[in-house]
C-alpha cells in the first residue's frame, strides 16, 4: 500500500461511508443472491476493522493499477535508432513479474478483504453503492479538484478533472437506468461505455502545485478502487444470470482504469524508468509488511475480529514475498 496523506485518508473515508453502511446491512441480512457466492462473517465486524479493510482494498486496488502500468513500461518494445525493433528480455521478465503481482493484489488480497467486509451485495445494492460513488465524484470531488487546479494554474489537470467529472455523471446515469430496470422489470440495461485507452509513458509530473498532486493521488486511489469494485460487481451479476449488467460494470471498470486512472497517472508522473518503478513498488510493499498490515492485524485482534486479523497477517506475509521478488528483479537489472 502506498502512503496516503491525512487529507487523502479523510476523502477516502467520506467516499467509503456508504460502502461501510452497505457492508453492515449485508452482514445483518444476507441477500438470497449473495448467499451462494461470498463467505459471510459470523457477526458484524467492528467499525474500525471495516474501515481498515476498506483502506486495505484501496491500497490493493492502487497496487494493482500501478503494477499494470509498470508492467507495460517494463516490457514495452522500443525501436533502435536504426529502425530495428528491440525486445528487452530482462524487461519482459520484470513485466511478467509486475503483471502476476498485480493479479495477486486484485484477485487474492482485494477479493478476500471484500468478502470479509461484505462489499458485494445484491445487484440492486451494488448499483446503489455505485450510484452514490459516481454522484460524489461527479458533483463534489472532481468539480472541487478542477476548481482548485485552475486556481493553482494547473490548467491541464483542471481540464482533465472537468472531463472526468462529466464521465462520472454519465456512469451515474447509466447505473440509475440499470437500477430502474432491476426494480421495475421494464426497459433495458444500458450498453457499456467503451474505454479509450490512454498510454502512460515514463515521465515526470506535469503539474506544479502540491495541492494538485495530492488531489491526483486521491483521484487515482478512487479510480483504482472503482475499477476493482466494478469487476467484483460484474462477477456477481454474471453469477446471478444478469449478463447485461455484468457488461455494464465491466465496461465502466475499463473506463475507470484505462482512461481515468491512466490519464491522471500521466499528469502525476507515476510511471518512470523500470528501476525507479521497482524501487517505488519495493517501498510500498515494505510499508505494508512493516507498518500497515501489522497495525491492522493488531487492532483486529484486540477487538476479537479474528478472521480479519488472520487475513491481515497472511497478506503481510504475501507482501514480504512481493518485496523480495521486486528486490531480486532490481538486483538483476543492475
Ligand atoms: Fe497486496
Ligand atoms: Fe465512474
Ligand atoms: Fe472514474
Ligand atoms: Fe503486494
């Protein structure tokens, strides 16, 4: 997990309030279409544990999204000055390592935290949670970020935030329509949006104000989490026989990652040389191993949330293997 500023954390907590409330509701009354697909905690988790699970999911989603971009940078093919295609074998191995680690963060770590927290509910509950998230981003978050960036003279960021705010409004509207279809049985689930993949070449930050940088960091964590959650919701929709809803969630997930997260990553200067990306990844993994997950495990143990405590401890052990693998890859590139 990458370090958050206090401000980032506060914004994250606001955005996740609705999710936590939904999670509590799910624990108290398991919906029929959920009972078969997710494990249900024996009793509601403590508020602190739920908030730590939410923070874990955010960090895991961000690691997944970042490593996906680092993978492309590592094994990206380049052209020599003589016009010959250069395939870097060492780079390909690092690319494969980033890609497989990204999958672990998403399909194991995030998925397990979501199962413990009861993040996935009925299709209708998942849509309501998504509508709340998109409304907040559309009406509050991105508009505020755009205004601040414009005041601080970061006009590219202001334009990007404004553009993304409009997209989030469209996502909200599509989810509202889908919810109406689900609750009334009339109409059709909207077609999924098509993502226009934004390439993220290695580069320095393209914004100057500290406030814009902090807002980009908050936004990227939000986009990465939205991507991951929508993929979970899509899987649930498919399992419950609603393929059209699954496609809507998947298509929207693609926009959050390949357009929004990627566009913000370009301005934030997230992707650098592969050596620097490996160092960034090692720092993040080590922070999770030494501080983040042990802290979460200790708190969960203290309040008797033993399944969550076990999850935090096991995840910390996994992150130690990630740090070691990235360190080994870095040593081999030297
Ligand atoms: Fe992880
Ligand atoms: Fe969205
Ligand atoms: Fe988004
Ligand atoms: Fe990791």
